[in-house]
């Protein structure tokens, strides 16, 4: 099989790659063959690939399998081709249904990185920890600039946007220097972190560079006095929802029957200066921040929302659009229902960059490629002309096949209802 690596062209910020040159070099030693589409924007140069013996090809038509990071526009999909990328279709996202339909019409196969999971159900391939890194830094940048705009002196205003740091280690070193200038007498900032997965772990690594203390949600409500300049509160599902009948919270029941639960997170919002949203959200779950709350609470204590999950009108209902790394934040006008491209306003500033890992393109690509390169040989050995039932793939890969030979696979046939809309 000849495997092609497509250039990323969603926007000029997207510089990531699914497989880095050194990992391709090792795969070639196993007999695999690759073609890489030239790119002047990619974080790893064309020469870096050529130096390890990978050929460049503007046209990937001869490739049996094509990989990219972001979804491929429908007009570039080719008949009978096998693809692997983040498709963003599993929630029935309407903006990608035309692309999914094109894959079906062209008799293609698609593996989605997002659906590659281990026996424990946890994802094996992800950029999420780097989204946490960049999201936390950009949120702190927003906070510093909002305070500066309001005439509040703070060392946090010295924080750069993530892409302005040459390396992640450099960013952390700078944060430590800034942290030394903070003290609880002049700074008392409470940061709430909704979620506890890979994204949250990335956020935590960034926040640990500052002088922080971790406190429990109950301590926040009890008014416990801070002992450090910054305190961080981790919120889990039981802090976001409560049973409608007043009964005890049950996590599995909440997942299976969220209709039995209602939102409760608003009781924590008056105690927060910053909210980092890292949760996976679907419409059947309650929101963290609603338009109604924003309208009722003009100029609240809550100054910044880092909506790292960035679901449009999702858990953060005022996230109406995504932002770019150079202008990561906006505010919501509760009177007009529109967004204003500024960090200061009557409502919290929202950081809503939707491709955060691209701000750390080198580190995130290296992390991703290390795992993906272990899976690629199985793709090469597979007979892709076989039926889905006979497709000889490891379980973690087979579970991630959304489309095979122009048909939705059994686990994804629910997407038919979204295709018809």
C-alpha cells in the first residue's frame, strides 16, 4: 500500500502533521511506502521529509490511503480511496454531513482518529492535552489583558499568547517568572476547571506553573479564605447537574438518563473569576453557562471563560463562533445577542480558539505521531477490498471505521438520520 500525507490547508495556523519525518523513516524500514504533499506552512519542512527518504508528490491520486489531521473538503475526496482524519461527524455535525455523504457516494472508507480507543474506552490518539496547554495559556492571556483594560495592574498582562512562545517549555518558564510576582494580598483569583480528562490535565500542568492551591467545590461555597494568589477548583459531573427529584447523584444514571437531571452549576459561577471548560457536551446534558444567566448577571465576578471544548452554543451557550490564535477572545453583548471582538465588556470574555493544538504544532505532532506510527503497519497489512465483517484490523482500529466501501459501518448507522436533514 502507498500511503499519502496530505497538506493541511484549513487555515494558515494549521501546521500539524499526523506523522513526523523520523517516524516515517522507521516505518519505511518496515517496508511501508509514503508520499507527502509539499507544504510551505507545515511545521516539518519538505526537506525534512526528503532527508529521510520520503518522496514528495503534489498529486496523491496514486496513493491507496490518505492521511491528514483535519477533515478533507468534500470536493477533494476521490473515488474508492481510504482516508484517515478527524472527521467531526459522530455528533451528526451538520457542517460535515455533506463531506460524509460524499464519502458514501464515492465508495470510500474512513477511519476517524477520535474513535480509536483501547479496551478501557479511552482514546489512544489525541491532541487534547496540547489543547489544554494552549487553552489555559490563552485564557490567562485573556484574563491579564482584561484586567489591564480595566486599569487593574497585574503581572498576568505580561503573558503571551501560546503561539508567541517558541516552545511549550519556554512558555512554562515564563509563567513561573510571572508567578513569582503574584501574592495573595494583591491577587486573589479563583479558577474553576470543568472536567478531568486529558484536556484538563493539560490545563493543570500550565496552572501548576503559578502559585496555586487546589480547593474543593464545597470549600468554595463555604467561603473558605484563600491562602495562595490563585486557587483552582475541579468540577465533576455531580457539580454540574442534580437529580430533579432530589435524590442522590448517580454517574451512570446521569449518562444513561440525563433527562432525570437538571443544571446546578450556576450556584458556583458567582464564586469564580475564570472558568475553563474542558467537558464533552451533547444537547441532552445541562449547560454550564446560559444566555439567561449572562443577561441576569451584568458585569459578574466571572471575568473570563476559556471554552476549550468550543461547542457552538453548547456547554457555554454564548460561544457563538470560534476565534483565531491571534485574536483568541470576544465578549457577548446580552442586549443584542451579538459578539464583540474585545476582551472587555459587560459579560465574561470568551476564549474560543477551536484548533488550539496548532499553537504548539511541533510538540503536538510529535506526541500524536508517536502513537499513530504504531498503528500504521496494521493499515498496510489489511485487505481493504474485503467486506467490513472480514476486515482484518486490530479491534481499536476496526471500531474507528465509520465508513467502509461506501457504507456506514454498524456502529455508525445512526448517522443516517443526520444525513437526511
